[in-house]
C-alpha cells in the first residue's frame, strides 16, 4: 500500500516538474560557451553554439541569475530566468 501511495504521489508531481519554466541565455561570444553541462546556483546549463538553456536553479531574481551566468560565460545578448525575460536596461546592467 505504501509503495502505491508513493507511486501515485510521483505521478501527480511529474507534470509540475515537466512544466517548470526553462531559463535561457544567448551569449555574445559563442566561443565562451562551455562544452559540458555547467551548474550555476543549482541550474544545469547546457549550450549549443551561443544559445544556452537550463532547468532548475535557486529561487532568486532574474537579474542576479543573469550576473552569475555572465560571470561564468561572458556577456549575453538575451536572458530569461524561469520565464522572466530581462529588459534591455537590465541586460546592460547584467553585462556591466
């Protein structure tokens, strides 16, 4: 019975995990993209060319998450964290 309850709980939780907002960044210099998965504040970033995406991550404001990514990957031309897109002014501050 206990196993059945655990399995039911996992099935209920699975759609919530699958629908979590994805974070993304477009790097100004694709040559700075890491070849391997990179963990930043709990978010697992993967890059293909200049476009990087991540799932998960700490509960933090998007501008702070951007600064943390820029510190590791270099300047970005676009950034979204858990569904929150940065404005051009926020991007300029992130890249500063």
